């Protein structure tokens, strides 16, 4: 299914066999390389020309370039052109170049779809990574809060234990002190009665 082309640079003629039917240049055959390039996508024309010139002047071993060619329906078809100089002059400049053109639109479409899928997958991975990072950050904050709460609970438990200790000590102290106060009050009362009895002469 490849198109075969042969360019005679000395006479400025281009020969084509088995032209790709979907291309407009097949319906209106170009008579020269310039005519051919006029049907190449504007974004690809300069790159296609440069690759051809590099090979013609001997700066590259092969002519190998991918570009878009104008289709019969007004759209663009992706093409892969490959060629090689079959005759050069004594200075090394090509006099005749021959090669093939292949329609790679389907593979380009598959490549674009694959790239889109890869981009979508990358976006999903980035989104999930961001979600995981947020979840990890939330877990870290939760752990920090739990650690702080644990410390507060330990401090509260210490204070509660200290309170119980103080209450126990106070109880142990208050009991003998209370008995002592009661005894002192009783002795004070008895001493007053004894003093009164002595003063009244009731006791010698």
C-alpha cells in the first residue's frame, strides 16, 4: 500500500507510482517537490523541506520524515516518507532521490488515543496520590491529637491520684486532730469547773 516516488533533481521532475488515493496530491499530481510541499500542512512544511535538503546535500544518510498531507476531503492525513539518494554528483549533491510514502493516520490516531489515555491515567494517579497525601496528613494530625489527649489523660490521672492521696492524708491527719481538739475542749471545761469549785470553797 505504500506509494513509490522518484525525484529527478536535475530536471526538476517528480514521478509517482501507486499514489495514496485519499490524498489530494493524488488527484492533482504535483510536478515538482515544491508543488508537493504546497500540499503539506503549514506546520510541517519547513521541517519536511529541511529534512529533504539535508539529505540532498549529503548531511544525512537517509530521508525520513513524518508530516501531514492534504486529503481529498479537506482534512489532513499523517504520512511517513522515507527515501535515499540513488545518484549523486562528484561534489556529493544528490541528483536523484527515490523512496516511499506510507499513510500512518490510523497508527497516529492510536498513538494520540494512547497518549490521551496515559495523560488521563497520570492525572488519576496524581489525584489519588494527592488524596493519599491528604489522608496521611489527616492521620498524622489524628495521631498527634490522640497523643496530646493521652498526655492530658495521664496528667488528669496523676492529678486525680494526687487528689486521692491528699484526701487520704487529710483524713488520717484530721481524725487525731479532731480527737485532740475534743479532748482539749473537755479538759478546758473540766478545768473551769474545778477552778470554780475551789473558788467557792467546795474543794479544799
